[in-house]
């Protein structure tokens, strides 16, 4: 879909009606009018337009309340599609998703870390991944746009990657370059915040208004949802919990400080601590630590449990600061749930200030590896469905 066309599809009342259908489908026109306080003629007019635009479809007749059976409405999930991108430190994953988050096609491009990576080379890889997805698309007008999750610090207004520390890149004009190349609506977000949005839109925990999603991977980050919306802070730094100090005399962190949560709970830190503790094993990945723990290696069990305890300290700080209803833990390290989740919960129980703080729900992501890339998709869906 060409830039500008996407915005023409939107209006406040249209988004209100569309989101009502999404969250309550199947639903009748009369029920929409009752719930939204819009007049029945207004609802009928908007629904007619949404059907003409292929955003909404009519379903089977509903139950009669004394008169004619109402026709029910559903979002036409295959009416439009979104390209989602998860630009991690090692790979660029690109998908085509329908409006309900069902993945239609996907490609993965490796980021070559052997040579010198530049902004131009990185952008070329992203463009190549999108072009591969577009080869399978018959009608580009059915693509709402492109959403991208990027690690590091992102300026969401300009769509610029300000700092991508693991890639050692700065000031990548992602939005500008992709809009120029593909003439589509493009939205960029930090990967941890995108993960939170993905959980908010596509997991069973997404119906809470206040939650935090924590991404444990090559680094540690979080996305904060307040009143159903992503919270960015005054300078787009909200959620950088990986650089919360846990031990002021701890290990050096890549950010220049010492004892950050990231030095305890990220995948590289787990490998570092494992090799320090067990130098004869030459451990290469956090997955290897987990597999050894499953096999009964007590050193690895202890290390993962200590990781959970350190994470619990970080999360209780979040609970005391933000008081979320739910904390969702995702990312590669979360797959060690068997060893880290109980220590996290025990630490919260031990350190929580009040009974309510101790009872904060802490769960492992059910969306799993796709949470971040589906959050990138939701960047476009949010613009379409959310009237705020």
C-alpha cells in the first residue's frame, strides 16, 4: 500500500468501530452502537465503508432478541497484510503476517560479523529480506506497511536507530531509507518494546492494562505497557532495565557501568559466568548451560538459579517502581524456565514490600520466539485499530 493511502483509511470513529469488532467479534452493528455510544446510522455507514475496504466481513446471523436476527461482523483477517522485521544482532528475520498475527511467509538473513558492518550494508540486508517477502505477494496494495523491531536505542519519531551497541552501529536512518525504497508506511521500535506490544496484542495476558515484558537474550531489555499503551519515557529510554545496577561492585558492563542486570541475566553473561566457574568445559552458549543443567550438572543448575535470583532483584525493583499487573519473561534465556522462574518468584516473595507486590504475576511468554516480530507487525495494527 502506498504511503498516504494507509492514513486515508483511518479516522477516529472508524478506528473505534474497527477495534470494537476486533476485540468483540462476532458482534452486531446494534451492539457496536450501544457500546461505543455512536449513533446506529453512523455505525452502519462506517461498517459499510470498512466492508468496502476489505477490513471487515459479515458472518452468520446472530441470536434474535425479539426481532430479525442480526448479521454479525468480523475483522477480515486476510484482507490486508503487514511486513514485520526483527533485526537482531545476528540475524534479520522478516515475515508477512495477516491482521490476526498469522504468519504467511518468512525469510531469515544472516548478518555477517566477520567483516566490517556499516549502516549501508545493514540496510542492504534489510531491503534484501523485504524483497524476498515481496516476491510472494501478488498485490502490494494489500500490504498496510512495514514494522521493524531494532535492538538498542531507537528514535521512534524519525525511525532512526540511534545506537545499536552489539552491531556497533549508530544513526541508521531506517524509516527514511525503507519508505524511499518501498513507498510504504514504516514504523520502527526498540526490540524489547516491540516484544511487549506483541505480547499485548497476541497473548492471553494482553488484556491487562499495565504490564512489563522482559526480553532476556544477547542483552536485557523491557517494554512497559501503561494503560494499554507502550510507555517510552521522555527520551525513549524507558525499559532499559538491563542497565539497572544490581551489584555496584560487580562485573563491568558494555555500557561502561558495573554490576548491571545484563551482567547477570543475558545469554553472554551466563556463558561468561559458566566458564569462570567451570573453565574445563569450554561452554559456548547459554543453551549449552541449560542442557547440562537438564542432564543434572549441579554447577549449571546453581548458575541458572543464581541468574533467576538476580533477575528477581531486578524485577522487584520494577514492581516497586511501576506496580504492573503482570510481568512476562521472554527471549532465549527464558527457555531455562525450569531453573530460573522459581528463584525469580522466591526473590519477589522475599523482597516484596507489600502483599500485593509479592503477588505480582510473573510468567514465561507463550508467544515465544515470535513475540518481538509480531510486535513489529502490531506497530502497524496499532495505528489502524487504535483511535488514541
